[in-house]
C-alpha cells in the first residue's frame, strides 16, 4: 500500500505511509514536554503536567503517561534513532486526560550541531493530500463539484478521464500511473533538485504510461491523482490551490504555520534534511530542494503545533472552536475506507485508517512525518524527522510510530509492513 508524502527512490520518486520497528541510539539529547509529575534528569523539559492516574491501559486503550511510561518512550525513540541512523526527531503525543508527551531528540543540522526542537518548520510530504482532499470536500459541500463527477469535466487529456471520478482519485482507485515512478522524471529531478515543475509537466510523465487497471477496480497509490485534484480545486475554487487551501482550510483551523509554497522558500527555523535518494546515491542535504514536483500531492510545510491541531480536525471534520469544517455527510464519505492490501489498514478519501489510527504520513527527500488521531482515546500522535533514509527497507517515521504506539496503545499499534509503506 502506498500512502504518504513524496519520496525519492533510485528509479522512482515515491510517497510514503509508514510502518515501524525499534532501534538503538546513544548520545541523543531530548528536549520538550512530558505528561509526568517528574522528568528524567537527562531530559530538558519545557513543562510537565501531572499524570491523572497510575500507569496501565486507560479508556480507549491509551496508557497514562506516567514517569515510567515516559522513560520507556524516551528509550524506544532513542533506540530507533540509533539503529536507523536518524539525525533528529520530534514526537508529540496528546491524550484525553492521560497526559502529554512532547520531545525532540538529536540534531536538526549535523554541520553545526544545532539540536532538534519542537518549534521547527518541516516538509510534510504526502500529508499534503489530506489538505488537498479537504479543499475538494469543501467544494463538494458548497455544491461546486461532485465526488462522482468525471475528472474529464475539469481537466482535459486524462487517459480514460470520462470514466474516472473525483472519488476514484481521492481514494487512490483511478488506475492512473504514478508519475513519480517514471524513470525519466527521477532523472530530471535528481539532476537538478532546484528546478521547478508545473502540474502539466508532472502529468505528462504519468500520461505517457497506460493506466494500470480500469477505474474503481482496486487500490493503487498514485501522486498523479492529487495533482489532478489540485487542478480541480483551482478551477472550481477560482483561485490558486495554495490560496484556496489557506483561506478555506488553514485559516478556519487557526493554522498559521502551514503553507503550500510556490517555490523552494523554507520558513525559518527549520531542520536540515538528509536523503540518499539522489542521482549518485550519496547522502545529500535537501533543505534547499524545490518541492514544486510534489505540489498538491506533497509540497506543503507545517510544524508540530499546527499538525497537532490538524490531526483531530481532519479525522473528525470539526474545527478547534467546535464548528464544522466539513459537513457530517461529506466527512462520513471521507472516512469510509475501502480495503487495501494490508490487514487492518484501509484508505478513505485522502486519509488512512491503520489499526484505528486515522490520518496520513508523508515523505519528501530529507523529511518524513506522521500525523494520526485515535478517536477511541481522543489521542493524537505526530512524528517529524529530518531524514527519509530507510532502515532495512522500513521508513524511519514508521519505525518511530510503531515504537511509540506499542508502548502507549498496545491494542492499536501502527504496524504497516515495510514492503507496503506508502510512497
């Protein structure tokens, strides 16, 4: 199953939904908050909140974040970092009445030793898809588009476009070839990571290939789908996609630190990114790479606080002030997941459900993220990393997500197998 940001592979650029395993780490520093009455001496805590009850399973299956549980989390994240060679990671976990855990570990920039911290901007890769599809669903609520409209009504030249619906595109069931899997695209991007791409250029790489199957037949993750939906948002919304998303999705949610950039500009402060998905295969720094090649499939930038807000908003359709962002009928359609190739994992409209955790992950060269919400416990998990270099075939964000959920929600472990990570 492929779900997430846009990730480079030699021979393909992919987007990743992530699974997890645990690794060892030495010398990582931790900064942030914990939901404990006391904080381990090795951790610089900006604040701590008292745990409301003893450790153990709590309502909804999330353990209370006692000092002992906090120490387990610290150790497990450090272990993943050590085994997977992760430079830096930030983990945010917010629960309903069971405490809060916000920690940053390791280096934001290896060249100067600057530490990872919770306030950094990051590239969120395919988490962008949740915003693009939300914009589409706003247009559905306004009656300006229909989920069962054919894409050919809005964008010309799509192979089989009269039979592919907007619902097929949002649910990853269009059958269209993923442009980031095209070798010519990979070569064009890695030969000049600063070059800009336009949406028609991106689609040309996809449309040079035959569709993989008739629309609606099965699940196949494709960034091509979200480029097309971005074009629909622009046409039906009457403004650039970045503006429509900002005015109709981000502003109502109070997300002032999230944006769809027009170029390679990267707000400060941000971490340096590290990838091996390069023309030579050598590890390179990526903060200056132009993300236009991912556009409405994966180019957005955000930070920990905004993603904390977004996790619950996208999973429920309800804004922080209690008003609705998406109508209940439309939100129900978004969350109606269809089977993928993985037991316990389904994909709805630009969103996944993995063992009860609802949300998305993202992967861009040098950056990975995971933002998910567990409705049964009203718990939010956000993981941000400054590398996309795999470890034994597993995405590092998946490894961290699995390590954390094994401890805090053993009945709901984010456990996508590595071979099915969304790319």
